[in-house]
C-alpha cells in the first residue's frame, strides 16, 4: 500500500473554494492577460459567453466546476 501521508487526505477532504463572481473574473482576466502571461481559457461555474475580449485577443470561456484559467503554456491557475 502507498503511504500518502496526512496531507493528501486533507486535500481530498477539503471543502471546495467558492468561486468569485463571474463579473470579477471577467475583469481580472482582461487585466491579467499580457505578453508574458497569455491566457488561453478560463473556466467558471457561472461563465457566460464564448470569449472575453482583451487587448491581446480573445480568451476562450467555458463552464467548469471551479474558477481557474489556463495559460498558453498549459499551466492552470486557480482564481
């Protein structure tokens, strides 16, 4: 049997974070999207629309269980 330690069990049993309001997420994504931090997709439980227009182009919008976004590098970041 694998020893996962107490930390893994705590993560699995931890309550889910409440997602910030969609309007705040839209504004934050527009602010954060930059040449050195290119956002490809944003997920949110209450997402609306298909894209968020930004100065560097559109960011894809999708409904998801959590509020997070993915950079063009593949890295996902929780909101």
